[in-house]
């Protein structure tokens, strides 16, 4: 079983910065991809960024403002978010997919962390 724990959410003013973390733990043999998604009130969950061994892929609304990085030793990804806008307000979720020690695939979600951008 694989668990994901997000942290770093909170209240920030427009134009500010915030870094989110997502730590994966449990029966992890490999992590093929980690993803950040977000869900704003009244809207569907949307993809923010994906990171794999091949590289990263950002959604258009966050390009140039958000940066994802990964610490493979700690099975952790970080999402540095700069120039935050009110429309970035959402619950941010982390997702990881890969293979467990049993070699069976997994797809795990974190519980989400609230980010509010407001003056």
C-alpha cells in the first residue's frame, strides 16, 4: 500500500509564493509518474503538472509560474508556485503511479491541501 501526504498549503496574498510538498511512502518499488492536480470550488479537478523520468509537462495556466521538482531519495515532489493569482485558489492533490514491491501497479492519491490566494 502506498500513501501520499501533501503539505505546505495555506493563505497567501496575490503575487506571493508558496511551496507544496508531497511525500510518498509505503510499498514503493518504483514511481513512474507523479502528478499535481487541483480542484477549485464548483469546478472539476484539473491537471497542473506531471513529472516523469522523461521530463515535466505543465498546464498552460501555470506555465512560467509553477515549478515542479523531485527528490527521488525521499520519494517526494515539490511544487514551487510563484506569482500566485486568486484563480489559483483550490485544493491541491498529489498523485503517484508506479509499481509496489510485489511488482503490482499502484495509483495513489493524497488527501489534498487547501491553498487560498486572497488579499
